[in-house]
C-alpha cells in the first residue's frame, strides 16, 4: 500500500457571480514510503492547489468544492473533521510553504514558532521544548541556534527563514513532507543547500517527500517519480529516467527543451513554449494543450484524451505522442 494515494482529486472554485473554474480535474497519483515524488508544471497548472486540498487548507464553503480521495495509510484525509485533521497536520504530514517570510509570524520569535509544534504534537514544554528546538535549528544548518531562537523572522536571511520552515516541518518526524517550491526567491547557492538538506532528511529518516516545482533541473537531481501537470490534469507520469530519456507528451518535451544549457552557442535564443497557460481548451472538448502544441491535429480536439500506458509506471495523455513535428 502506498503511503499517500490520491485518487480522482478535483477542486472547483465557484465564486459568486462568476463562472466556475476547475483548478484540479481528476488527478490521481501515489507516493510510496521513502520516495521523492515531483509535481511539475507552469504556474497556474494546479500543483499548489492539489497540495492544499490534500491538507485541508482550502477555504470551506460553497465557493470551493473538493471531491475525490487522498488516503494516508488508508485514512482519507478529505473526510476528516477539523480536529482530527489538525492532529494529522504537523505530526504525520508537514508542509514547507513557498514564501518563508509570509509563512512565519512576523511578531513572534522563531523559538516560539518551533516549540509550538513540539508542544502541540509531542507533548514537550519548557526547557525540553527549547532544547529540542535548538537541536532542530542546528540540524538544518542554522549557526548559533540557541541565540537564533530569540530572533524574529525579519532578522534572518531568506535562506535561514526557509531552514526554519523545514525545521518546523521535520520537528515531529512526519512520514510525508510536502514542499511547495521551497527554493523560490533564493539565490543559486542557497537553493543547492536547501535541496541537499531536504534530500539528506529523506535519506536519513525515510520520510517521503512530495516536491512541487517548475524547475526540471531540481527534478532531475532529486525526484524518483515525476507527475507533469497541465491545466489541472496530469498529462504524463514516469520515473525520472524514463521522463528525461523518453518523454512522450509534447508539453513535457517543451518543458525539457526550455531548460537553458551551458553548451548552447552564444547568441542563440532560448527555447520556449508558445502562447500562455491561459490558451487552453476545456478538457471535455479535447486536449487542453492543443492551442499551444506544434503537433496539434483534428484528432486532438475530437474529445478528451485517454490515458495511454507506455510501460509500467509511465503514462501520458496524448493521441499524437511520437508523431513527427
């Protein structure tokens, strides 16, 4: 049994007086114990909404509808009430958010924010909680951790704030960590340090990692399995070597082709996917990527593309896969 089994997850935003938007449309994927799984795609493809739906972080009410299943060790997280979900969040599943400055409370010392998790889920308090908090900060590479416990978020650099978020996430030794673009707005050297830190935590503790990113360079160095999102659906799923060695969907090919290369001749233009993420067709009509696809043909808009199986663990949604461009 996989650790996390997401099945037919759908999220619809229906703001009053506006057309409904299917932000996530029938997504299914799995995360096994000790595995690093990537969710890849352009901004607006539904990656972060998927993660927030799994953890019950989307607003409640008629304007947001969440359906499907997200089972953690057989327990459907989407069916839990708020009290039970609060017990799961932080203890069994933790999340590293995209922007550490807005994710940390600016008027509360770092030490209080780290010890809060330890008190809530592990029953530690007082000096024991502060000692454990200092150990966590040291584990994630923050120098002089005891002094840093008294600091406020604005007194830390972006990389150090991100490390604090990771310390909070691993405080209760969760079985699954969801990292939502954890290297955004960090310089290249700090990005590498954060990724090495996450990779080391996974290897040392056996924790599973669900990594949300638009950076295929990060995926190539860290992920075991990759799920490619487009317009709220998965268009390709494969093991890392399969995805980079034999990509099938034109969108995946476009993402890989847009990665800058050091051996590109000077003066050559960078490759780019034409159009915008807003240039889509409704999935019931045909392939949402068709307006931007160089392989687009009449059959692409004849109906919703079926899921094609290349081999074990490698699937895609494209009727023109392998056709000459």
